[in-house]
């Protein structure tokens, strides 16, 4: 059982890096590609750091962070973009939550 949040992936505008947790290597390649594309585009448009993680109940959350001196980080745009992604990618996010609950938390579908 997991006690803390489990990071799915992170995109970092400052370091120009994308990270996918190796625990999720078994995801289908199209899903991994979609996650990478979505996260990198988000940080290119908004700036900062975007983290997708699961809580101990298997709920997927999207959190953002920005360096204190980052004047280009779009805080309002961040909130709006996350709402947009939640609408547009709801099926993907629901599938990821189901995947996490079944394969990581050991729940039945």
C-alpha cells in the first residue's frame, strides 16, 4: 500500500525536462506519449512545473509550482488550463485512476 502521493509525471519548464515515473513504464505507449505531450505543452504555454500524482485513494491531481522570481509564470492561465485539461482529457484521467487503483492499490475494477 502507498502512504503518500505517487508521482505519475512531471514537466519542468526551467530545466526543460519531462519525467515519467518508471513504475508506470507498463502504460501503453500512446498513453505515455499523450501525457508527455500534454505536460510539455502546458509548461511551454504557462511556465513553471506541472506535476501529476495520485493520492492514497487513487485520485489523480495536477499541481503547479513556479520559482518565486518567475515573472513569466501565468498563474491565472494555469488555473484555466488545468480546468480545460480536466474537461478535455477526462477519459484519459479516469482510465489512469482506474489503472492506478487496480495495479497499485490492488482494488477490483
